[in-house]
């Protein structure tokens, strides 16, 4: 059925890996900056993560950024 095909896609290992990276960036931006990432920000994060940039490095860049400092300062 159509439902079984959809479940097959959504439960595939490839889809889960892709969604994990998208979830990483969405959670980081929501938690640290209080907003969703733009498409270019999300694409850059995922591309860099796939290229081997560590999660800690990516998070550190957000923490060191002016937008985070401004958010924390109020």
C-alpha cells in the first residue's frame, strides 16, 4: 500500500541519517539562538558535518557568534 511504501522510506537507514543531521542543526539553532536556521545555514551545517567537522566545533561557532552574545545579553 501507499502507507507501507511511506513507512519504508521513513524508516530507512539513509532517511534516518539525513534527518538526524537536519535535526542537529534545527535543535542547535532553536536552543542557542531562539530561531530556526535559514536554508543556507542548515545546508552549510549539514555539508560541514558530512565533511567531518565535529558537532562541538559547529556548536562552538554558534556560541562564539555575535547573535548568541546578543541573545544572552538581552
